[in-house]
């Protein structure tokens, strides 16, 4: 589950991680009030207006309707109002959103970390995530923080450092000191970075994060270490331990079809292809998607109905696939182990009847538990459904459907 910057920062503060202070606003009036509080608290007329969406690259991204970037530095109240008007409600397009962009429903009005003129300030990069190949968390960091971190990783990968952390021992003091040393810090900044990294790692573990990224990680003129931006992704599987965090989910930032699928406990991911597929089991789903590509088609989705599927969940999955106008055919490939094939067949038949006229080919391959009963149900339904026994037969039918 992705969080907005303002949500992530509030969580970090609970772990004593210093962050760039700010206020989330959904209206121009709220933005005005936020600016006044920022000005009174920090004594500067400068403030930053930051679009809040679940995507990176906001500083380089552009609002479709007004042409301004998603992050703007305002010199006074008038500019805060102007920028907020041009960002709120607009569609922000970044390198991560694709051309469709995302609608901005909130802006974050924050203190400006740079207003006090030239000083020995520095931007770093730091993130924590799981390295599955080693079974350990890894802290990735660099002296080259800021908006061009992707270029740094591509052009000068030697500037990206990694520190692996054992899940049993946690982040050790010498590792935190090593990170501060590799970032070239000394004196008070060195001590502050050690505290920062230690508290940040505690937040990562305590909140059950899947990914936590601070970019830029800022060293201020007074040697304080501050998280200016934060991207946080929580492990969905751990949300049962964090009932309070589930309320932070912003459904408006997610694909509507994926949200609907989640209501039926379906594992669904929207793709850009032309063949919809419904499968049970992630492994079989991946193999089915490969088969679709080898047959000349492109998968339109990943849909795993799981082992507890019934007629209702299958019908729901079928309807979700049908909502995609790019789908030219649907392949249902079920191996009946835990889930019974006749349940799937009943769901397909019910969905077919409820949807009415379906003008695209439907290919069904059911093998395993109650496969014979399932085939009988489909054959006697009178529906225009093509059956296959072997996977190669299903592949041939897909090939004809997308030709």
C-alpha cells in the first residue's frame, strides 16, 4: 500500500525521524492558512507547494492543464495561492505516471529548506528495501541525491552504496557509522546521520514497510539531517498488525478495476494487452501469460482467482476482465486442485448469462478436480464457449482469436 508524502512524514515523526515540516491542503483556503503557519514557525516568506500523488518525479512532472511543475517554490502568499490553484485538481504527468497522469487532490505546503542563502548544505539519497536474493534488508545510499538520482544509478553506479542488514541482528551501530562515513560527513552532521539512519531503520521495521525512500536526504547549514521527501510503501500482508494504517489508503490513486477485484479477494493486475486471462495460482498464471505471448497475443491482465474461488468470485473476475475494451479474447485456464472446476464453470456460465451478448471468443481449459462435471456444464449450457483439454490446444485457439 503506497502512502502520500505527507502521510509518510507523519509516521516517521513517531520514530523521531526529522522531516521537512508542512501541512496537507485540499483547498486554497487551507493552503493560505498553512503558509501563514509555516511563515510564523520558521520566519521565512518562502514556502514549497508540492503536489501529492502516488508517483515520483513530481518536480520534473507537468500539470496538463496549466503547464507548471508539480513542485514549486513560492516567495510569498500570492505565489502560494497561484501555484495551489494551478496544481490542485490538475492532472500531473511524470515519468512514473505515464501519459495519462494522476489527478492532484491535495498539495503539501512545506518549509523551504534552501531560503537562507549559500551554505555548506548537501543533498543525499537513502532508501531501505528487501533484497530477496540475499534474504536481507538493504540500505541503498548515495552522495548524489535529488531529482537526478535515476541518472546517477545509470551513469555512475559506483556512487550508489549498499549496506545489507541481518534480520536477526538489525542495523548495528558500526553500520550506521559506515553509512555516515561513506557520505563524507563529520562532526555533528556525522552524529546526526547515525541517529537518523538508526531511527529510519526502526521505522522501516516497525511499520512493516516494503520500501522506504528518502530523496533528498538533506544536510542543513546547522548540520541537521532532515527528510525533505519520503516515499513509503507498506506491506499489504502485514496490515493486519496495523489496523490504524489501513485507513491511510487512498483508493482514488489506484486502478478502479484493481480496487473492485480486491473486494472479491481476487489478485488482479491491469496490463496493456488484448487477451484477458483468469487462472488459479500465480505460477500457472505466469505460464499462461507466457503462452499467450508465444501465441501472438498480449496479456490484458493478471488474474489469480486463488484456491477458494466460487461461482460468485469467478463471475466477478469475468466481469472485471470484460470492462477492458482492448480485450479481444478471454482465456480461462484452471487446474482443479483446491478449487473445483465445476465451481469455475458455474461462475463462467452465470457471468455469461448476466452480461448478455458477448462478441469475443471465450476459451476455457479446465483440468483436475471435477473437470468432467465442469465440461458437461459448459457443453450443456448452450453458450458459445470453446473448450480445450491441452494447453497447446488453448494456445491455438488464442492464436486464432487474435489473428
